[in-house]
C-alpha cells in the first residue's frame, strides 16, 4: 500500500475541499519505513518467541518465551502493531479524501477496500487447508499440523479488526474535520471506561469492547498525522505521556507486563487490548514522528528508495504467508531432527533465532514474490454493490476473518465456515449485474 501525506508541521487540519490536489503531494517514505519495520519485527518474533518441544506421546508442546523470567521485556520492543494501525489511518484518510474529491460514495470506497483486504486471504486459506489435509494423509501427526495451522490463522486477527477501522473511516474522518483532537481523546476515554468496568466487575469479556476504542484511537492518530496536526511538540508530548502512562499502568495497575502474546495471548495486553497498549502506541508514534526527518532523509536516498519501492508492495503478502515457511522449518527441525527450542534467554537460544531466520529469509522472499499476485482482486469484483450489500459484505468478511483466527487454517468446520463467509462477503462487494455478466463471460472463455 503506497501512502502519501501532506507536510507535517503545526498547521491545523484541512477540510477535504481545501486539501491540495493529489499531484501536489509527495510520497511520504517515512510511513513506508514504519511498515517495513513492523513487518520485520512480526516475522522475527513469530520465529523467535515460540518454545517448541516434542512430548513423549509424540505431541508438539508450544509454549512461549514470554513465560520465562524477564521474557516480558522483549514484548515492549516486539509489540509494534500500533504503528501499523497508525500508518493505516494515514493511508485510509488519504484514500477516502481522494475518493470524496472524485465524487465516489462511501459504499463504493468501502467495497474497494474490502476487496483488497479480503481477497488475498482466500488463496492463503485454501493452500493451508489443503496442505494440512495432505500432510496428515501423507503420515504427518495431526496435532502438530494443527498447531501450525492455528498459528497461521492467528495472524488474521489484524484483518478482522481492520474491517472495523475501514468501515469507520468516513464517519471518523468527518468527525475529525469538526472536532479535531477531541476524537482520539473521546476514544481514549472509552478505553478508560472499558478497562475500569472490566477490572471492577471481573467480567473480562467487557475488555473486548476495546477492540474498537484502542485500535480506532491509534488509527485516528494516523488521521492527525496525515493532516499535519502532529509536529515535534505534539510528538514529544505523545512520547512522554505514553511512556509515563504505560510504565505506571503496567507496574501499579491490574495489567500484564506482556505487550504481545505469541502462544501466550491470554496473559498479554492484546487479547483483549488494554489502556496500556494504547499508551505504548502513543509512545511509539511520538518517537517515530520525532525521528521522522532523519528517517525520511535516509529513505529518500536512491538505494533505500529503490528497496522500499520494491519491498513495500509485498509487505502484506509477507504478513499473510510467512507462517507457512516458519511452520515448515520448525517442523523439520523439531520433528525431523529432534531439536527442541533451546532454553529461552540463553546464548544457545540466540543462536537458534539467528540460524532460523537465516534459513527463513530465502523461503519467505520468493514465496512473497509469488503470492503478491493475489493482492489484486479479480476483475469480476467491481462496481457499485449498493449500501445494504456492502454493509452485509463487511459483516460476513469480518466474521469470516474472526472464524479463521479462532479456528485456524487447518481441519474442522470452523475454517471452512470462515472461508465461505469471506468468499460470500467478497461476492457481495460486486455490483449484482456486473458480477453475473462477468462471471458468464469468464465461463464462456474457459
């Protein structure tokens, strides 16, 4: 996803009508660097944080480094998903403003974004489901195969939440034009209220309301950045307040010290998201903007610029597909060679991580180069679906992503139900007559 933003400074937000023409904007490579940084850390932690061993009964035990003494400290560095929602907020606002200037209604913009979001998941889920069945038919034990398939499904939580932020973008963009900084402040207040109710009542399920408040709040900060409302002064306040709040809440409050949860999500600040995660996001965004000039000057050099232009269009593909080579390498090493994950936080564990990543890179990059073809939805998915159809599509796609997250990409009814739900939602994003006509033409050509 290529994003551009207006110059960052202290100037107040502009309205959609006042925004400069698209050709007047220059590409903001700062956001590209943040996306690359996030994806690198995601792949690294998904290899490095699991603790794998084969039990006497032949089953795979999947623990987490986060359970080791001091393991929580790693998560304060590896939890960078707030940055990707921040980048997504800037991209969504720019895309929505551009669509508004063209006179494109929200339902058409929603349909386009939902297609780009959901379509790449279809081939991913099909490959995983088929591969899991073939592996078991070929003699592989089912339990470790399901562990890998479950981990592959867990990365889809991001897309299920992103459906919410996409659908909320037009409303929150309008709110920002009128209320400015009050919008993220109200979302933050919502997160405070949810955590207060959750911990005072003991009803942990209330915390999942923060899926909206925390992630929409971070996403809204991307709006503020894109309108030039976050300069160095605001960034310094974000970093300082975020650091103080995150440390104070995690140390003195009823929160976990874990900021992420690879095979330990129930003991983290992610499932459900908490006020601590929002504070950590503020710290990350503030630091990033404070270093923006340095990052941009490096990224605009010919070498880094060429690298970013080549790699960034494939980053979401890397995010979706990287668990396949990780599962293969882990399966070969742990089951094939009988080598368990070394004791966490030791020198041998560090060597395990480095050697594993060296083996993964030659697998991940060619896989992403091949799978990037699935980023572009098929031409049959086009046109104006109408408001009711696109809203139904969002529900089906969001629930389908959630089912794949919970059920994994392996066996059983839930992965199939999730895939069918995503496909059904995708079909609803096409204009009815256009979809039927194009489908008939495609069938005739075949």
